[in-house]
C-alpha cells in the first residue's frame, strides 16, 4: 500500500486509542521507523496495546544530577515519549559537555525500536548507545526462569552519510516475534525458547508461558545480564521478583571531536567501513545495511508491504477515530 496512506491510517488509529500531541507524534514516528525497516517493533505494538500510558500518568520529571548526567522519571507516560525526551536531553548534554549519561524509569510501555533514538545522536555527530530494559521474559544460559528482559542494545556511529546503526536484542528472538508467530499460527525455531518446564519448544504459546533464551550461549547471556544490571539497579527500575512493572533505560552520548580534539573520527570511520565493504569477500553487509535499504525503498517508491491481519486491525481502529 502507499506509505503515505499507511502513515495517515496509523495517525488515526493512535488517535482512536487516545494519544494526542507529542505522544502521538513520537509513537507514530517510532512505529513507522520500525515498520519501514521490517522490524517486529512496528505496527504489531498497536494490536498488543503496548503503546499506551498509565491511566493516572503524571508529568515527566527531569532531574539533572551532574553537569552531564540526568535522570527522567517517566511518570507512567508512554515509554517511547520518555525515551525520546531522554535522547533529546542526551544530545543537549553531549553538545555541552562532550559526554552524557541519561537514565529513565517509571514506564510500563514499550520503547520500540531503540535504534530510532541512538540514530538521533549520530545524526548530531555523536556516538549514541542506548540500552532498554523490558519485562522479565528471558532466562540466563543454563537457567529456565525468566529473570531478564530481552535487553536490546543500539549503538549508532556517525559517518559522512547515513549513521551506522546496530540495533539488536540480547534474546535469541524478540518478544514481539513470538507474539507475531502466535497470531499467525507459525512455529518458532527450536533453539530460541523453552516452555515452563525448561524444555525446548517450537510453540510460540509455550514459549510465552516459559522463557526466551539469549543469543550466543554463555557470552550472550553474560551481555544480557550486564545490560539488565545497567537498566535495572542503575536506574531504580524493577528487577526479577518485584511485582511492579517499572522499566529502565540508559543512554550514553559521546562527542568524538572532544575525545580526539580534532575532526578525524568520521573520515577514519568512513575509511574503515569502505575497506570492510570492499574486502575480498565483498559485498559485505554491515549492521543496519539491510534495514536501511528497506526504508529507502519504501520512501523512494512510496509503498510498503505488511502483514494483512495487522493492517486490518490498524484500519479498523483508524475508521472509528
């Protein structure tokens, strides 16, 4: 369907759900960013209602704790809006101090594709790193209890053209990939999740009741655990065993021109990426290359392909706005 038509339909659907102003604009931007890139973090979130604020949400409160450190209490607002505000704060602090750390907590809804936020730092000439906490649905390597979130990480590096963006979960698959498989009656690979008894399963329903596995065995599990500590205890967010759904996030911004005291970073990044792309096994696909190609194709052709059931759900919501 035409990309512009889908954009308008999504706006109307979000309005039906009660989103307004900056919240609607931010959620729309994050969802469309993901959908154009073929990510599971796209419009499926509308169907799952994981984009809504708490009924009693309060204003977002920013506490500047040092010259280059800030914390945002989300007040139960939409996670995407809170993390967008945190990204804007990180950009300002990085511009002023050369280095910034911003944390958030007190949100219960999805932050979506976190490459969206890391990319903004890179578009301003900074290195951006984003860690996102999430509900406890993943086990450590060798375990079967869901004690960690899927704990995605996004790192964005400025280049002379488009930023290089790595956006990945530390889980063997994403939670929304499970939900999509369940809704489409599809099987999942037999090495990405276990059921409630710890047995490997290809059933997304059994996996949802059990636990996801991490990617990369013990090494992936180690990374996931460290990210859990940086988005849980470090942000005053919930840890396993606590009943409140209080999700934490962390953003780091780095200005390479301050670190290096010159402008050599981007040219050297370009030089290295060019050497990699033109290596003896070329063409080589770097992080984000495929998703960015999909997004550019959508924009160039003003068209997008998406799951029919998700589209019909969004259309039904939009028609009642």
